[in-house]
C-alpha cells in the first residue's frame, strides 16, 4: 500500500503504478500483482502455477502469474517451450530465474525454441484487448479473469475436479501441456450441443459434449474459442477472424525467414 502510494506521489498521479509482491494479504489486489514464489523447473510446478492462480482469482487476487520456466534448476528444452506457451495464458506473464541457473534468454535457445517462444509471445499480444477488457470487467463486476470450468458451468458436475484447464473470461478455453512427451491430451469441452469450441490453429472444432482426446503439437498449447449456435454472441476476440490472422502471420513469418535466408 505504501509503495503504491509512493509511486503515485512520485509521478504526481499521472502514471499508473505497477507493484509486484510475493507476500500479500486480503486487499493486496487493490495495490499489487502477485506471483507464486520461488518455483522449480519441473513439470509439477508448471501445473501448480495454474492451480494456484485459479485459487487466487477465485479469492479476488486476479493479477497472478508464475516464474516462467522455473526459478530454481534448469528446465529441459521441452519444459522451457511448454512453460512459455502456458504462461502466456496467465494474467501475469514473466520469465524469472535464480542467479545460479544457466542463462535462458530465448535468443540463446535453439532456432526451434526461439520460434515457439516467439509465437507464444505473439499470441499473448494478440489478446491484449481481451486482457484489458477482462481486467476492466473485474473491477466493475468482480468476476475472475481466469476461471475454473465450474465457475461458468456450475450445473455440470463433471467439471468440478478439473484444475488443468482454465477459461480466460468465458469464451477462451485453455488446456496447458503440463506433461512431457505427450502427443494426445484429454480435454473436457463444456456447454452442451449448442456450444462449439473453435481452435485458433486447426479445423478441429469440438462440440461442448464432454471429453475428447485431442492431438497436439509442440507449436502451441490447446486453446479454443466458444461459439453458440443459436444465440448471437458478441466476441471481444472473434475466433474465425483470429484464426485467419494467425495463418496470415504464419505465412508472413515464413516468407520473412526465406527472405533472410536468401540474403
């Protein structure tokens, strides 16, 4: 609280303060973002970062994230890739590590990992309007920014124990990859027959009728956008338009790489 006020005083109230804290209490969300503390570069900690931030969001502390790729120890290349892809879907997105770990700036990694991290960051920036709108709606109405499935679908008892999927707002379903070496993951699609979930990077449209085994690649986590078949819904991020833009960006990125190779 004192730090927040001090920054306001320093800038004569002309700039919005940003304060990040690990130690917090009831009411801290009015003054600071939080992160989940000194984690370890291991797969269970990647999953735990989503579980912890879901809990924090339900308690009203919504600006939450974790140290991407782990604070202690050195991540494998696969874990490094997956953590950037997953971390881009938490409200607070930051890489951070202990001074005794290996250097891990993305530009020091393999070309494949650089491309994966670049795409994860681009995905984050494409959704900036969504994040800003959700933060605004939280200040007005109190809804969490990231939500467990049971928050939006309380009548569906099948979702009560699911804590490895999140909803960003009510219209984006995210299933982070928190296991090594997997080619398929089981995803629960809620909402019933009248809701469909559209992915950004493929044509694998799913109805909201429950569990489905979904093929994944190393290029992205699985995120899908909700559409209702019978009722018109105004989307902050239109899934069809976003899918077209993603493919356009992929084409331009590929053309740019070929141009550089030619030079």
